[in-house]
């Protein structure tokens, strides 16, 4: 059974569906997530890809193992940044704490479907057109500039729920209740089916998933060209997002330089993709090895986390 074989795809998809069903079972009864519960699930969803990467490493070679770990690290970093947006959306819709994990899980399930579609399209483009690497590189460089601008002007990077097209469209064609009705997405009022604010929150998060997919799929294709590895790195990064949200909810505000780091990572992978395309046209153009990519990504993340913590401590000291 080779990497990306039909059998491995089938086993992976069945395991993915099983994990999603497990998550939906866990969240079937709305409750506020404790830190102990969130940490436990986060450890579980971090241990899974680490063990899976070892299996890839020893079963299919060190190069594919490195590609998996580098791709997973990029996707996990981007997913942490996405949590900022999720936090703003949940706050804007005033989602009760006991319902937040259900909304996040719906967003994760939707994101997995969207990533699957984008990955399939990306794989077809890459196999058919060499200029796809140049296109993906350009997308990442443009995204890096946007992320950098948002990091430099955080007050302008807010999400305005009323401006989301998905929310505006739903409100025009379907009635919405004024309050939450537990975990229910729809209720019958005055003889007509109406959506609850929980459904609007889920729709808003699904809408942002489209934007996230445009950023993340080209990023991981910059690490590995194997569609199977691209999919599993996305899947592992997304599966632990629900639990990670509650672990990092209080700490996210401390990562003040994360945007700068993500901009640098996206720009680096964008340049890597452009070089890969250029190497196919002019053989003398150098390409960036996977080992170098992994080292650069780890170094950037280590630097921004360290500088973020230092800046936060200094700010707290000045406030005191």
C-alpha cells in the first residue's frame, strides 16, 4: 500500500469521518468547555499527527516524513491565526459559551469539505499546468502582504458580521429568531420555519472557511506536491481546532507578533513556489529543499512567539 493509494485514501477518510462523528457525539449536549477538557482533547489531536508523521517517516521515507511535518506545521500556524477571526465571530453573535464548541465543530466540518475540493482542483492544475506553481506563489505573496498590513494595523482587521455576504443574504430570504434556542439551528415560529442566531454564526464561519482555504491550500502545496499529504496535513490541523480554541482563547491576545510571522512564512513559501516554477523553465534556478523549509518555518515561529511574549510582558509591566 503506497502513499496516496486508493486503500490509504479510503482508510484515512473513514478514520476522519469517525473522528468527526466522535466530536459531534461529544458536543451533542451543550456545555461550557473546561480547561481540563480542552487540554485533554488538544493533546490527543497533537499526538495523532505526530504519530502519523512517524509512520509516514518509517514507512515511506524520511523525505515524505519531513514534508508531512513541515506541511502540518504551516497549516497549524495558519489555523491559530484563523482562531482570531473565529473569536471575533463568536463574540459578534454573542454565542453562549456552552454552544461555542458546536459552532466551531460545524466550521471544522465545512472547512474539511472545502479543503478537499480545493486540494482536488489544485492537484489537477499542478499535474496539467506548470504555471500553477507561479499562480499559487503569487496568491501567497499577495496574502502575505495583506497579513502584514493587518498585523501593522490591527484595529482595522476586525470582522463586521453585518458586512458578511452570507449573513446579509440569509437575513433577506429567511426569518431569524431574536434569541438562541439551545443547539437548534431552526425552529417553527408563527407557522413558519425560522433560523436561530446559532445557524447564522455557523454560516458566517463557513463563509470565512472559503477565504481560509484559498490561503492554506496553496501554502501546503508549496511544501509537498502530494495531494494525499496535502489533505491529511489540513485534516490534522483542522480536527484539533475546536479544542485548541478553548486552550488558546486567553493566550491569543499575547501573540501580538503572530501576524508578522505568518506573513513571513507565506512570503517564504510563495518565493519557494516561484523558484520551483522557474527551475522547470531555467534549470540553473535554485530550489528550496524540504529540510530548509522546515527549519525556516520553525525558526520564524520561535522568533515571533519569543518576541510576542517579551512585548506582552513589557506592556504588562508598563500598565502596572
